[in-house]
């Protein structure tokens, strides 16, 4: 975590921030890592993130021409894939740094995922990549998604995960907790890439997460494990 008077000192031995302090710290962190965000992503996932995003778009299962919001769009990777699938895309993020580094033709909004300036039922679909654990609270986000997506519309939420297999889980914990901060430190901001693995702790247990999505107003809630369970894709249909 980058130093922040709100969030406490950087490093691995501090509690993760919450509430307003978390929002400030997350925005600052993404502002600072934006210029090399894509490069570090490709290196630390061995380009698997590219395939995961494509899967996210295909599992949205919407016809070309659908109106889709990519929430927490960052540098616009998902926006590009959604546009490539023929959708009308809008990206939204709260980090000016990430938006400035975005490489997409999609219109971009600077806004909070928990309070989006978009009308009720105006979207056919909504995607979100690797951002759930960065939100200050998950339930308001799922309710906001349910407000924006029309009945029958779809959501696809991509996030990191921990493998179920104990051996894979151990190897993944070592890689994510030890190697990723080193790689991040070589190419970008080491403190930020220490925070990112630790931020997985913000995610609730699988059952709770899926129940929250259902409780917000979605059916057919499904979790797909990707690449041995190091990433997860949650898809659902607006009731
Ligand atoms: C790990 S990046 C993911 C970027 C992109 N979705 C991707 O797939 O690479 C997380 C993004 O979430 C954004 N973010 C975090 N909290 C947010 C919020 N409350 N509202 C909007 N964007 C948020 C950050 O600014 C950052 O760009």
C-alpha cells in the first residue's frame, strides 16, 4: 500500500484499511501504478489475464450491439475486448491516473462504482475486472449493478481467487505473496504490489459472495474457476 496518512504505513504488517481511508488509499495506489499497470499484469500472470478477460466477455453471453458498462475499467482492457465483440461500451473508474493511461475508444466516466451516474435499467450488461476487492463495500456495488442492468441483462465479474487444491494453493500463495511484490517492485511500485496480494483478504467466502449477488436481484449466479482456481469469474442474470 502506498504511504497514506489515512491508511497507515506501507508494508505487509499493517491492517488493511477500510471505509473512506480505503477509498483514498486505493485511488492513490492506482494513480501511481497506472503507467506500468498493463506491463506488470502481463508479466505476473504470464499473459493469462488476457485470456481471462476474453472469457469474461464471452460468458456475458450477450448479442453484439448490447450496451455494456465496464466498471473499474482501469486502463481499458475489458473495454477493448467488449468493443471487439461488437458491444457499445462505456468504461468507468475512480482513478484519474488509470483513466489517463487507458487505451480504448470507449467513452470513459470518472465515477465511483458504488454510485454510478447512470439511469435505472439502462444497461444490457455490466462487467468488472479485478476490482471487487478494492471496493469499500461489496453489497452496495451488487445493488448498484442490479439497479443499472435491465431485467434479463447479464453481469460478469472477474476476480483473483485461491486454488482449492492444497498444493496449488500453497504454490499460489508463495507466488502471489512473495514473487509478485518483487516483480512489481522491479517494474513499478513495490508497496502497491505488496498490497494487491493482501487485498484478497477483503473477499468474503465463496458462498457469501454468491449469496450477496443473488440477494441483490440476480439469478443463475454461477462461479467459474479459471486456470486451476487462481482466478474466478462470477456470472449472473438480472431477475
Ligand atoms: C486491479 S484494477 C483493474 C482494472 C481493469 N478492470 C483490469 O481488468 O485490468 C482495479 C481498478 O478498480 C478501480 N476502482 C477501485 N475502486 C473503485 C471504485 N469505488 N469506483 C470505481 N473504480 C474503482 C481502480 O481505480 C482500478 O483502476
